[in-house]
């Protein structure tokens, strides 16, 4: 996922594979940090970040208290706004 934010705090627990997350408003693969199974990542609300399944499939459990949301930093990255 390209850089985006969530209005709620989130907690990611990596169940399997490797979860890569980077922080900032611009996608930069050099800023990705790898988290393996059992890792927990706490993400405060409105923190710009991005994900990449860099080494293949991963499964993560995401916890947040709603209302939930996702807002891309660059609206052009949002597939919900793609022309049909």
C-alpha cells in the first residue's frame, strides 16, 4: 500500500511471513522495516506509513477501535478513485 493514514490507533500482530512497514509520506523502500511472526507493531492514529509484501505473502492481525478509515496521502494512489 502506498503512503496513507488511519484516523484510529492500530495494532498489527504478524501471524506468519514477514510484514514490511515504513513511515513517512513518500514511499521509500529503504525505510521499510521487516517484522517476523509474533512481532507487534503499534501505529498511532494519523501516522503516515506504507506497506510492502516484499518477500511474499504475510498474514497479520489488525486491531483498531472504530470508526475505521484509510486515507491515501496522494489521492491518485487510492484504487477507490480509479477510473472504470
